[in-house]
C-alpha cells in the first residue's frame, strides 16, 4: 500500500516509501486508474533508501542511493513531489560521488489497462520516411514506438514536445506527463509498448558531485482531449511557444527561397499569399561570412563570382519592402567556409583583418579553435560544398557572429531579420570542450545544443532589440531549442511527417514548409494544401530562380491561386488548445481551430461528404460565419446554438472549406 497520498486539482497520487507512484485517482469523482510511475537509472541498483521527508510547501522528498552494477559508481537521487494549483510537480536531482560518470536516466510510466485507453504525443505519425500522411491530432492505440526527441529527416520516427498524454476511452478524463523544457535536456528517447508502458530515457548527462543533474516534470489531470495537455504546457511555458517578437505575425504567410532580384508579378504573388523571401542570393564570399567586415560600398566577389557589397544587399531589401514584401537574410551559426582544404595550406593574407578574404585562411588562421573534429581528429566537413562544421560557443567564432549581426543591423536596415540554417549539427558533441553538463564516450564534452542556446540567444536578443525577426530552419525539431526564435522555415516541410512536427513547434508561431517542386503536390494537390491548412503551416509559392524549391509552373500556380484565400484566412493564427473546443459530427472530416484577428479560422479538410456539421464550443462566437472554398467562391452560413456548442452545417468543395467566425473575447469552453 502507498505510504503517502498527495492531492492537486483533479489528481491524487499514492507514493510508496521509495518515492514510486503506485496509485492514481483522476477527476473530481476520484476515478481509480491503475497506474505506476518511477525513476530508474539504467544498469544500476538501488543501494539504500532514506525515510520520506515532509516539506514545508506540502511536498514530499525521497532520497535514495543508486550504484552502477559494473563500475560501482554511485549517486544520490532526490525526488520531490509537490502539489500545485494545476498539477503535481515531480522534481528529480542526481548528485554523483567520486569520478564523473553517466547512464540513461529514465522516467517509467505504466498504464496497465492500455486496451481501454488512447495514447498521444507530438510525433511525426508516419512509418519511416514515406509520404503516407496521418493526422497527428488523432490519438491512437498503445503500440510499439521508439521515438527520438528532435527527429531529423534522415532519422524519422521522432517527437518534438516532451509531453505524453493518455486518454481513457469510456470516460472524459486523461493524464499528461510534461517534461519541463526549462530543464537542460540533451538526448531523449521515448518508447512505448502495447501493454501500456512508457519510458522517457535521457542520455549523456554527467553525474558528478560538482553540478547536480536536475529535471522538473508535471503530472497533469484533465479532460479526455489531447488539447488539454498541450494547452496546459503552452500556458505553463509560454517562452517556448510564443514568438519573442509578437510583430512577426505581420510577415506571416507563404514564402520563397530565391536569389532572384528582378521584376515579378506582384499581384499574382499576393493572391497566393506570398509575404517573405528567404534570400538565397548568397552574396557572401563563403559560407558563414554572411556580412563581411567592410565599408558599405566596398566590393567583394561573392561565392558565385559576382561583385557584391553591403549597399547592393541593402538595395534589394529596400526594393522588396517598397513592393510590400519582406526579406529574411541567410544566416548560419554551425558552418563556415567552402571547399576547405583537407590539409592546412600556407597563409595567403598577412593582415589578420583580411583573413575573411579567403575561406582557407579564415578557417585555419582566424577560427581554428571553432572547427569541429571527428573522433579521429580530422576536420568534420558538411555535406554542402566541403563546408566545415563549427561550434557557435567557441569565443572566436561567437564574436565573429556577433560582429556580423551588428553590421547587418547597421547596414541592412530594411531586412526583416534572418533565417538561420543548418541546425542539424546541433545533435553533435564537441569532445574537445566542456560545457559542464555533458558526458560522452567516457569523457567531458560540449553539446552543440548548449552552444546554440548560448550564442543563438545573444544573436536573437540583438536582432529583437533592433526590431528584427529570427526564423530558423528546424532540422532538429525540439521545442526547448527554439525559445528565442520567432518563426519556422522548414526545409523538409513537404515531407508529411516533418510537416507534422514543425506544426507542433508552431502552435503559436508563424511557420513555412518547403515546397520542393511541383512533384511535392502530386499525386493529390488538394491533399497537399489541406495538410497545410489543417496544421496552420504556409507552403512556399512558385518563384523565379527558386533554390531547390518550386519554380514558376502554370499547373502548380493554379492550385496556389485556388487555395490562396483559404491560406490568407489563417494568417496570424494561434491554435486554440481548450478541451473539446472543435469537432465534426460523425468524424466526417478533419478539423482544427485557430484564433485569428477578429475571431476564429476553422480549416475543414479531407471531408468525406458534400456537407459536414462542425461544432464550435467557445464563448463569444458569432452565429454568422463565412465558408471559403478552394477554387473561389464563398458562402455565408449560420450557426445554431445547441447544448454541444455552436453548430454549423458547412458545405465543402474538393473536400475542403475554411470557415471564418467572428468573435468577441477569448476562446473559452462553453
């Protein structure tokens, strides 16, 4: 039997003498749910257990000693459970004894009656890397999952929010486990089983006496809707969901990635909801030297051999702004150089301030300490033109990046901001440096996640202070990594699984997904656009000189023009994350709900009938609405207030409609 019970709104847990959860009751009715939860250190055994301690804030603390079965390395594990106004807070602290070491630190949950429950987390929902899209909003049966936190395109099967939710099928209640994104998180693996077992495994953390390993988690009881758990998380940790620069919604819309600087059919682009170009003109002399240290009118040879200057770069930004569009300048923190020699060459330039003129000189004589190395000691090269991977926290490279941002702010006043590329390298560890928290291959190291957080936050703060925005290409998809980022520009957003993950990172932020070419729309263009509408992500439009993205194409442009008004209706969207706030009768279509200026946008997609009934359960919603259809046309519809909420009978065309509902006040459940 549990030795202690703890209560918080809607939840009661029973803890045994070791600090393991053995009992769970949910909701005001105190529904008994078979459940277990505990901390486990892999390959370790429990050596001693202390007596539970009652804390002044009403919490309980449990202190146990663990010992590694092979090395005999030991540590003290302290677990604290505290009731809060909306959850039970579960804090974990691990302090080592003796030499540093590491093992996987697991939180294990068990829901024994798994057959009577559904599971949900913010995952890609696709088998492998295929193009079979599945609705990521739909909970699913417990099964065998092995998901990596921060999935990359070459490593699918990932999740992007440290959150898992279990929903009971026959009653309106659920439980979410939320790992705080404020905790320092390195590598995490999430596994589940058909028997209802859930394991969150954290790796490469240094267990030492000098710096404790700390994690904070919450158990949150709520209604039987996945929106409740995610909604709780967004309210508890708004820093990780809200854009730091709220004005970024002004450039929300479709994008391009192009170096084209000639005349354009602006009216057509506006109808396709184009708003911003990620500048792929590549004026820099080599990758990483985006804003050289020169006077405004000084010419240099760009990467492509064409004359470039800060003045010319600025004129393009000004031209686009005059025409009503915006430019994000290319930026990168983790790569530098092009075609870098594999052996250190003789120095070509003598003055230190001129080393930027040559890529080899810069890598070997200006920032050699920043270069990432393989375990064998060789330079770690990128897969793009023999660029070199660099550590953004290394002072010499960090200072160079900050200098470039200062020049960008000063010399490119009409640039909307930057979009930062190549975040895929954030999964690496610099084994020649020490961040004080990582332990890899039996020694200290520096995670590039830590480096990114340190230098990226500095860069972003400078840009925000200057009224500019920060977008990122989220090649590592994890919410704790992008707290200082305003918007997402996903290079692999045309892959359905990657689109799903980016959408969850952007429930309160602008997001653009890649459109590689017109084949991205095939074989079903309507499905392509309806995925984007459903998830609140804008695609890239056909654009001249598009870099590995869609070029002007009459067949594709027709679909962009068809869906332009529907895309425009969701500009500035924020997901409404209240329980049971939106549904479709008989599950006859996919549906989502966004708060937008003046009310709500309801994308109705993949409908299986010519008309569906949508139930909207928010306060302040008007009975009057407008349904927009792909291909043109709109119709006014009127809602009917019922006990379920506001019911709209929505006609659809090509399986789709975007419903705009005006409203007063906030989105609250009726």
